[in-house]
């Protein structure tokens, strides 16, 4: 079993930066994928970024087109916190951001952290 706790959300002005953190505790898997999702009010939850940890693709990252070039996902290896560095933030980035881990045949979710981008 895994517990995920997000932190780092808050209010930021357009063009600003914010770094989200996801602390994981519990089981450690040999192969797993961690990622960030977000859900804006009235919208479906969407994938933001993922990072893969296994023997062949450890650290491989993928990004949604809407955040590519602005956001960077990192960390998430054993005993490491996973981060989402968000730069050049836009009002449309406003959402609750969720940490996710897929491993051992299960998916785990954090409770989310609110990010609000507004002048």
C-alpha cells in the first residue's frame, strides 16, 4: 500500500512559477509510473505529466501538450519526492493537482493540492 501527499499549491500570478511536491510512503515497487493529474472546476480530470521508473526507462517523462515546455516532472524514485515545476503559469492552469502512482497492479492517488493562477 502507498500513501501520497501533495503540497506546494497556492495562489500565484500569471507568468509566475510554482513547485508541487508529492511525498510517497509505504510500499516501494521495482517498476512503477508516477504522474500528475489536474482537474479544473466543471471539467474532467486530465493527465499533466508522467515519469516512469523501471530497468529500461527509468526517469522517462511525458507531458500533455498544454504544459509541454513550461512544466517539468522529476523525482519519484525510491526515497525521493516527486516534483512538478511549473513555470510561465497561465490562468487556465488553475485546478486541483493530484499526485498519482501506478504500481503493483494498483493505482494510488493523493488528496490534491489547489493551484490558482490569477492576477
